C-alpha cells in the first residue's frame, strides 16, 4: 500500500491522518496528528468463535513515557499495568465502537492504540479515539457507521472544541468527550461545574457539528485507500423454532410481573425450562444440545421484546411508572468509627459508602505523559460478586469498576472545597452490597452523604440518577431510575449527576441513531426532576455537613512561622521535625518557603501541645516581653537563661537581683527556673534579660538612664596609656578582697556599665588569669587596644618582653 495522508482544519485546529508507513501487516493502521501530539492505532481481527455468546472485542490504549521525553519510574523502568487514565480511554473507545458492529458478529477484534508523541498541549485520548475509528474504517471490517470524536470545553462562558490541557485543568468549567456519526451521537462522557441542562445540550450540539467534519475526514481516508466495510451475513435463523419459543410470551409476561429481582428471574427461568422441555421432547439426544442453545437465544430475545412492550405500554416489571423513583432508605454513620459512612439503599441497589480524611502525604500522585500532579480527592468503587448473588474469581478492580468509580468521583469533584480551605486528603470507598441497576449513581448519593457526615464542607449536595430510553417507531418512553434489565434491553442508558443548581457529571451510551435535541431536553428535564426528589430524601437524613470532622479523623492546624525559622523547625537532617512528630504524634507539612505549615494528628490535645510549642520556639523575642526560663549555664559574669526552645539570653550578674550580688551561684544554679524580662536585643540577635526587672517591676540595667560616658575618641590614647600601671605594677594595688572598705561601702557591680563593655575591656582589680578565663567564655572578640598605631603595638611588645625578662 502506498502511503496516504489526509488532513483538514476542524474547529480551528488541523487534524492529519496517514497510513501505509507503519504496521502494514495489520488489518488497518494509522497515525493521527493534532498539533504536535501523535498517536498510533492498529486493528486486527481473527476467526469467529462459536463457543461464546458475546462479541470478543478488545480495546487497548497506552501512554508510553518516551512520548513525553520521560523514563518510567520503578525498579524495572518499564511500563506496567495500565493506569487509570489509560483504562478510561480504553472504555471510551470500546463503548463507542461496540454497538457499531453487527449483532451476531463474533470474530475476535483487537484495537490497539498508543501515544507516539505528546506536545503538552493537546491531550492524546480523543485523538486515539479518532485513530481507532480510522483504522477500523480502512480495515474492511463490518461496521455500521463511520465514527468521529471531539472534546468540548467552556472557558469564560464560551464553548470551544479541542481545549488545551492547561485550560482543562484550570479555566474550563466543562470537560465533554463525545463520539458519534453523521446521524447522531453514540457516546458521551462529561464532567462539569454545575452546568444547567440547556448549556449542556448546546455543548452536545456543538460536538455533533464538529464530529460530522471528523467523520468526513475519516471517510476521505477510506476512499483514498479504496477499502469499504464488509457485509456481514448473520447465521440463518430457524423461524419455525423462533415462532414456537415466542408462543410462551404470555407465560413470560406473567413471570416478569413477579416482585423482586431474584424471584422474578427464578420465575422466568421456570418458563424457560418449560419451553426447553416442551420443544425438545422427542428430539434425538445428539441434536438436543444445539437446539437448547438456539432456544435459549430465542428466549432471550423474547424476554427483551416483552420488557420493551411493557414499558411502551406504561408498565414496568417492578410495577412503577416511567417517572417513579424506587424507595430510598438512608442509614447515616452506619460504621461508627469511620470518619463518615452511610448505607444508601434505593430499591434493590445498596451501597456502603465511607469517607476517610487523611493528610497531604496521602495525596495520589498521577504521573504519565502529562505533567505530574497530585489528587487530594479520589473515589474507589468495588463491585463484589455477592452483590448480584454470583460467584466469580476475585481479582483487582476491573475496567468497569474503575470507570464507575471515576464517574462518581467527577460528579462530586465540582462541590469539593478548595484545598486552601480544607487541606485534608479525602478518599471515598463505595462497596456495592447489592445491585439491580444504577449502582454508580448510588455511589454518588452515598459519597455525598459520607462527605457531609465526615465534616467536609461541600458547596452543594449532589445526587445521581440513571435514566433509560425505549423507542419503537413513533413510540418513545423515557425511564427514571432504571433497573438492570431495563438498562440491558433499552436503547439508551444515560446517567446524570448534579446538584439543585446544575449537572456535575453526565454519561450516555446510545444504541440508536438520531436522538433529537427535543428528546435530549425531555430526558435531561426528567432526570433533573428525579435528581431533586433524591436530594430531598438525602437532606431529610443529613440536612447539612457536620460542624466539625469526626473525632476519629486527624486534627488539623494551620500556622505561619517566620520564613527564617523554617530551618530551625526542620533541624539538621530533619532531626528536629522528626523528633517533634514522634513526641507529639503529629504529621507536619511545610507548604512553602513563606512559613505556611500544616499540622495533622489524631489526638487533639497533642496537636494543641505541638502548636503551642511551635509558637514558642518560632516566636521572635521582643524587648519588654517576660518569659519563664531555665538556667542552662552559669558564668562569673552572669547566667544564660533559655527563654524559648533553643533561644538563650544573658542575665548579667547585675541583673540577677535588686542589690549587690557577690556570686552568680548565690542567686541561681543550672536547672533553676526563673522569670526574666528582655531588656535588650542587639543587631546581631543577642539577647539580654533581667531578673531584677521582674522583681522590681521596672526596666533593668539595660533600660536605665546611664551617665554620659566619654566617646572612645576622647579617651586617653596611644602612649598616654603607657603611663597607666601595667603588669606587676597592677598587682601591687590592693585587690578587692583586701580593701578595708569593702563591707562598709559596697559598690554596685557594673550597674552603670554596658554589659558588653564590662566583658570586653581590661579587668580592673582582677588578675590576668581571671580575665583570660572570662574572655574565653565570651562569644565576641576582645578588643585589641583602642586607637593604637603600629608604634604603640611595638611599644607594647617591648614592655611585654621587659616584663618577661623580669
């Protein structure tokens, strides 16, 4: 095949599709381009399988990390199981193409797509859908109608096709993915920020217009390649046997009126058994097996016909009218120790839903070809086999469970509070206890109630409802709150979730062609009425969100510390913060370099204690503030008092008491707790405190009026200082201990002197060893003579040598 390329500018962006260069042995393969994003799609088919009663279609989509210039994480550095995003895209492809294959077609079909290149602007998921449709179109497989797809967003109230990823994550209040053909829509998946029904229909109409252009482009490729869809011939039908099976219609209608899902199914099985026994009587044993299989298939068709006829006649198998909602029962706080839980029951569908609050460390990290981001809200949906009375192999969540969970998550995301207002990570788990239709919408209702019971301040309550459609000729019936059988036998299944304001999530699977705007308007309006009814029932049980979070939930405190204190809070190698988290049993998260800190803990008292400790440790000391501190060390000139964790101030000996203090240890010792007041903080952050100021109620030495001392430059300098007694001459002066008037005239020690000068200048009346000992303890450099020039230093050296020679 020669390479073929077609392209067109559609809704402002150019889409190109090419084939003939890669995977030429596949039934059909294409490369699709939007902007600089490229995807590859290939379709292959196998032989028919007569041993199955379903269409064996497999759709796969992968986002390979090299497409975004990344290497996979993990030990093996290789892509593993598909991510949630990949599974959701697989479902978009599957749901849109499966109804397009003819009924009875059982050939194995595989649709494989993966991302070749991602430009960071145009998301590859919808492009992969278009690629899958194009590959099917040139494969020659029997396919009812060529499909196209588009994504619609709404920014500042303006609808637009192909929104960028940045717009989707930020400004757009609508994320709508639609697949369809020239005659109408086939599949819809949407999340919205409480969009009114009329705006949603406008968006669907815009999507239909764009899809028709995409379909033209795909058909242009098919015509250029020269391949047309094959004709499928269904296996011949035994009309005589079918007529005989349909003769049991009246018996089946009576059985279908039985109340209760399992009782109704059992009654229908009795009719089926009677039918098989009656029609196989007298048939050779070797022919009975194939005949029984044919009878079961015809009986399935008969049951579908009976249910559709009943609905069009205004009757439903459970006795309800087309607009009636099943009985709703709500049991709040069903599991007491859950942060928020509810048992939500609607008819024979029941969900046990719980909400759990966690810390920012519990956020889910999403890493793919797109830029890595974190989710602080997610919902998980579980559908165990006992919910429908069956047995099957227990494995991890399947594609259906992941899809239903994401639909419910999108429905609730629009009403979640901003992270700045509610910093908890929230996880909802919906376990389906029993199911007979609309279990995903039960998860929406139960999820909203569990959030409210957990104390999450949702902006609006949200409910969900599953709707159905049956259409035969000009007869149409729209059903509210459908059963499982009505979903299976109907022509359209659409789920709508939202608040009283508007729609938050919408999912449609349309099996017929040509759904009009008028029909969509009627269906969405009927869905709104049902949604409002369910909301009233929910608010009767839980009128408003709880005033505070559950006592079993983590407690949260948000504080702000000075940016320069962040390092102190963390400590070397995280030592401080690890110790604090261990001691107080809390989780501390530093949000930014501005000092915004969040504290989470399960014990409210310990959270409060940590908060108080942190406030103290990061507080900025100010003059005049009093603290109760602990004496950490004692020196001759004073005591160092720890006033805040890791913060010490010097209490000079003259500030220890109101009066003469002979020795520091006469007043305080290491470990003593004393109350002090800050009297000075210098430009280097060194703190002076006074105990005397607390005792007397007045400012300490640091705050008293002092005599004017001569400026340094006015003091004797140079050689004039040599005339002062030095060395041994000073020792001849009487020491303080020897003065006779010591007891008679006690002199205030350093009262009128600055503490720093006291420590820095030469000691008076003490020997040199005392001075050197004291200076070693001082954290500031000693002054090396005031105003002396080089000659003075030489003179000092000579005098030093002269003293040594003596």
